[in-house]
């Protein structure tokens, strides 16, 4: 069964998701190319010396956390991360599982924050990916405070590194 059929059956409708309609020959309007280094973009590439990359992606593990089954608390943690990191919130969507656990995403102009929790063991798996001028590393202390733990483990990736040549841009 094609994904469009699942959508037509009602899957995903409660999320407010929109699917591109290509079945009737409607295609999106062409988009004019924009410079990925344009500082007027909220999602511009980051220049760090000679290195140029799309953004910082942090894999953040909250361990021994409290409140990881509280959907409102997670949504507030998303908002606090967005404010503290200097990002732009577009939308938050969370889902509370039964008997426990929460999944969610905060869609940002600069990318996203996502989570899936296992509150029965005090664990929350967060992704914080931000480009432009946002400062995703500040989310670490926000999450420590939000879930009352000092055990927060972080792995970092530079997304898109090597796709744009910094030396060429400097010329």
C-alpha cells in the first residue's frame, strides 16, 4: 500500500501533517536558489575558521531523569531549549504513550529538537540539531535542569561538513 493510501485512510490526519499532492499533476512551484551562507537566512551554514558545515547535531542522553513521562514538562523543556539556544520555534508535536513514555519533536527554523523517553528507567533520548546562529550546546544545561539530573551524556556531529568549500567562499 502506498503512503498516500495510508494518509487517505486517516493515518497522520490528527497530526496536521500535509502531503504533497502529486497524484493530480500539481507540483510545487520552483524555488530560486539561495546562498547557504546568506546571514539573512535563519538556517545558514556555519563558518568556523576554514570549516563550513550545515549545523551542529547533538545526541543528548538524559540519564536518571525525573518527569520524563510528563508531556507538558517535555514541551516546556523544548520551549526553554529554543529560547536559551536562540532558535526559532515553528511547531511542537508530542505524543504520550500508554502506559508510559513520550515522543515529540519541536520543528525549528534552524532544524529540530526531538525526544523519545523511557521514564520507567529515567532515560530520555534527545536530538538537538541547529544551524545558523543558534547555540545547541546550551540545551545540555536546560535539559539537566528540566529533568533534575546531572547525568547528561552528549555526542556531537557537524552535519554537512565538507559539502561547501570554505576556501572558495573566502575568495
